[in-house]
């Protein structure tokens, strides 16, 4: 698997750009759309914490285990959220997709499906990943449903696995998609997006 390097991934309606320190204000504004930091099962930065959030993401890239993106609405040019590759392990040709969030105005739209299509296509077809994983809070049912709609398989639950922002300890639900499953999942994601455009 090739090492993930900063790259811009584009579709007609959404663009994923490499995150930089210049995105702090725009990400802070995106998080205000729905005050997403109040959700205890996500990692969205609260007001005043966005610079630290971006710094940690960029440190993850410098350390070789993350590649963070901002999500841009191409029509307006506005940053509407964030996502990233993380837990990148080239030795076993595996990476995960996570730290994903969108302003409330963009939830339950084409955005998540489009972003996942772009990220998965790049991971499998350009980087040569053999497996892409996801992890989510055991109480983040919306995230679990979204991951399952992609066609990912539930691998299991890591109990007492990670701290939440409120100090409680979560169980982590793990999912994955193997390279051999990608062609069918790709066709399904494209079908879903075409149906949205036609409706």
C-alpha cells in the first residue's frame, strides 16, 4: 500500500481538501451549525478548541498515522465538515476512515455518501489498501447505521475502549470493508447518488 499523502479528492458537489492550519476559523464556523460539540458521542471541537483540534490532526499526519481533510461544498466554497484517514498501517495495507462530522445543515444529504465514495475509491484504487476500517461509539447509533448502509461488515465490539469528552468510557463498535468487497459497494454508492440526483 502506498503511504497516504495530501491530495484533493473531488466530486461534482463536494471537495475534500488537505486540512491545514488556515482552516481553523472555517471548521469552527462549520461546527457551530448545530452546535455539534454538544453531542457526547463525537469528537467535534467546541468553541475555542478548534486550533488544538487542527494541531492534533496535523501532528497525526506528521507522525505518519493520519491524513486529515476538510469537506468543502463546491457550490459555495464553504467548509462544511471534516474527515480523515487514521490508524494507517502500511505494513498490513490497512487504514481507517473516521473523525467524520458535517454541519447539521448537511447531515442526511448526499454529502456523506459522496465523501465515502471518494475516500474509499482513493484508498482501494490509488493507495492499494486491502482493508478499510471504521470505529464508532456504541451509543452513536446514527453513525452505526450510516456505516452499515455503506456495506461495511461489523467486526465486533471493543469493550471499555476509549474516553469520551465527558470522562465516561465507551465501548467501540468496529467495522471493515475488504478490497474484494469494494466493486459491489462502489456500484451501490454510485447507484444511491444517482437516485438522489434523479429524485
